C-alpha cells in the first residue's frame, strides 16, 4: 500500500520543487533587471532633458526623437495618448536624436 503512494508523492514533490525554483529564479532576474536599470539611468536621462508626467513614477519612458522624422511624427500621438491615460503613473523624458537620418 505504501508503494502505490510513493510515485504520486514523488511527482507532487518534484513539481513543488520545480515551481519553487522557477519562482526564485524569476525573483532574482527581476532584481538584477532593476539594478541594471538604475545603474544605467544616468546614460539615458540627462538633467537638461525635457520631461512630462510624474518624475517619481515607477515607469519612465525615454523617447528619442527628431522633429523632422516621419516615424517620430507618427509615434507621437501614441505617446501623447499614453501620457493622457496615465498622467501620474508615467514619466516621459524626451531626448533629441542628433544626426538622425530621418
């Protein structure tokens, strides 16, 4: 009778170990990504860059743009709509793309 429960119990235990390992791995990856984002923020966000939205927001979008670029012009309404829908949740930082082929 004990042997018939041994295989299902081992299977459940194996699945539980796998789920726990996957959870710990995802937490570690998220922590590494947060550290990487914070360490590289100074490369993307300059003190003189124009900003819109909440500067303390959890989400920061850095938009590289060129006023003469057609693609940038087409993308602008999407960013404007996103900012209007989430004014307190998003921080928008604008960066001019120098020498953009446009």
